[in-house]
C-alpha cells in the first residue's frame, strides 16, 4: 500500500492510519486502502484515501498532513511562523466540531512529535465549493447557517478556550498588528497607492476599537467561499473546512470573508440572512445598519491581513484579488481618508 510513482516515501504510512482507525471503520473491519494525491491541495498536502471495508463497501476520506516541513510550495516560508500551530485545527475538529456534529466527520486527529506527527483523517464530503455556486439563495442559506453557528457558540468563550487552548484571539492587538504588517509590506512596493493607504491607516485605531468591542464567538477565521462545501440538496448542508485560523473573535469577520465578492445589494441580503440565523439561535442580533458598518470594518481588517501576510508571497488563485485597491476603497467608505 505504499505510494505509486511519487518517488518519495509517504510521511504517514498506511500502518499508522490503520492503527489510528483501530483497523476498522464504523465497526466494520478494514480490508484495504488506496491512496492518491488530492488535486485541490493548496498549502497542506492532501490525499484521498479510499477505505475498503468488509461487505464490499468503500468509503472516501481526506488525509491532511499539517506538519510544517510538509507544507506545499512557498507556504512554509510565506506563512507567518506565529500562526503555524497544527493543534489548533486538530483540536477544533476533535473537541469543538465533533461534539456539535458540525463539518466533515473527523475519523482521526493525531498530534505527536516526529515526521508523521500532525495529521487529520476526515470524511470526504460529497459537496461543491460555494464559490462555484452562483445562486444567491444558496449563499443566503449559508449566511443563515453561519448566523446560527455563531449564535450557538456565543457566551461559551471559556468553554471554547478550555476545549482548544490553541485558538487565536481576535483582540485589539491582533487587528492592530495586521495594520502594522500591511504598512511594512507596502513600504517597499512600487505601487504608489501604498502611500495613500499608509497615510489613511494613521487613523486605523478608529476601526480597531469598535472591532475589539464587538461580542465575540467561535469563528472560522478564513470563511472564504473556497473553504465552504455545500451539498446539493433541497436544503443544502454546509461544511466549512480548513480550520487552521480558528479563533475567538467577532462573528462579522467570518461574514466579511463570505460576502466579499458580492456587490452592496447582495451583501445586504446576505447580512439579513445572517441576522435571521443569529436571532434563531438566540444570539444578540444588531441592527442591519450597525452590522453593515461592522462588515466594512471587518473587510478592511481582512484586506490588511492579506497585504501583511508576507511581502514575497502571492495568494492562491481563489484568493487572487486587488487587496490594496479594496483596502483603499474601504478606508474611504469608513471616513479614514
């Protein structure tokens, strides 16, 4: 069951996968494994693992290797070191999502010293990435789901931190630091718009303080449409993936990532759906106007995060965007320039 045609030995051997599964899946003995690289991998190596069980059924799983020395391409050098903590995603799946039956089912989550020390074995959801779905109604269902998700975790911050002490914290210092990183990254840029943005960001505290004062909940941290799988059903199931940036923070940060590609009218429709979900879960729902302002602040924070990620890094195709142009537009909208 070793790899075919890769030229290298797998970091996570079959015997370790089988041992973690207890040589069975859902009570049925495993009789075979097939593995192949998963073509949708971006930063962490992914494999599709087909598990054959007694009775002839095959089950498709996704193996995600989170070890830093196994990151793909320039991800290892470009990702800020202070963010790389494999246990954040591992414990999110194992101790937060699994008990709540949220997202892909986690069959194994391993964090131990060694070359094969950090990996996840997850259900392969038969879904479609949200960005491939153009119907606004589907996005509204996802936004409503997100509101229910955030409302369900509101008021449980101590419980979340106890379950996963590796969660990031979206505090004032967090937001301020990304503004500083963005300014530093733009200092050597030939794009003259960088100077205008740096000047406007002298007043970034007017954005940071309101963001830090928002009610906090459990957030994905990178809830872009490429990280949301939707099952094609009458009422689609929603399956966020890639929880590497899971955090305690304002729920609007996830909504901002979700709605960023839409125009103003569609963003408002999605915000209304989010508020509906938040209210259904018993969360405190702000007024629509207040949420739209929070969304603009969060969209600016996300744009600065992309700009400050790494000076020598280009985002993957699904995140390719004029983040500098967006940041400039948002500082104008928010009255900073």
